[in-house]
C-alpha cells in the first residue's frame, strides 16, 4: 500500500488539470497537464507579471473611459480612451499597446456596445496602439514624437479609417460624414498632444514605472 502522503500528492497533481477528467488514461492526463504548464511558461516569458497587471488595468480603464465617460453618437465619439493606450505604448512598446487597443475595443463592443460588433474598429484600436508605441517607446518626450503619433492616429486612423467603417455600417455617404468628424479631429488633436505630453513627463520622472 502507498503511504498516505504519496496518495495525497498524486491527487493534488491530477486536480490541477480539470480537462484530464475526460482523458482515456493517465498518459493523456499527464500530456494535458504538461501542455497547460507549457502555455503558462510561454505566456510568462512574453509578459512579466507586472506587465500583465498593468496592461489589464489600462485595458479596463480604456473600456470605462470610452464606453461610459465619453460623448458617444452614431457618427462620432469624444473622450479620453486614448490615454491608457498611450501609457502602455510608452511603458511597453507598440506590440503590447496594439494588443491592449484591440482587446479593449473587442471587449467593450461585445459587453457594452449599443450595436452589432464590427471588427474594423478593433483593427483601428490595434493600429492606434502600434502607432503610439512606434513613436514613443524608449524615445525622449520630444514634441515631434508626440505630435507625429497624434497626427497619424487622429487623421489616418480615427478620421479616415473610422469614417470608412461608419460608412460601411450606416450606409451614409463618406463625404457626408466628414464635416462633423473633421471638427472632432481638430478639437481632439491639441487635447491628445498635451495629455500625452503630461503622461510622458510623469513616466520620465519615474523610470521605475516604465518597462
């Protein structure tokens, strides 16, 4: 008979893999547990615990700022949802910022959206995060970097590309959508520039906050 401690150890190992309950034999259960552990190790190699926590927090903040603390109409949205994405971009770079931007739109649209989910806006969120990261990750907080990233984000992605998505969804002529959206873009460019500049300044003064 096995000592009680060995039995308890075996039971604990098997309980860590819930999917093993449907495995045909013990070798399949071991394979299942091994694959789960490999996925966890792979994830931790890509993202540190600090990065995962920070990215999750910024993602939640983006959803709240965009879905609940913004001015939303069928044609335009005015808010500060760009700030958490910019923080991730400055701290962790374009890839992580792009992931947060895309996931924030996907989660926000599916959980709190007022209409059907449209993947084009998720692509826009990905591109916004990537753009901020390319211009601001591991770079000095010079106005050129900030202004260049904001102009690309507001004009290329939020004005030109998002207007195309609204045209596809609503059927409204593209040109007819532009006046309100151009006005929104003109208003948001200085807001984004000075808001991101302030964040950049805080992160530069506290290097421990950065990646």
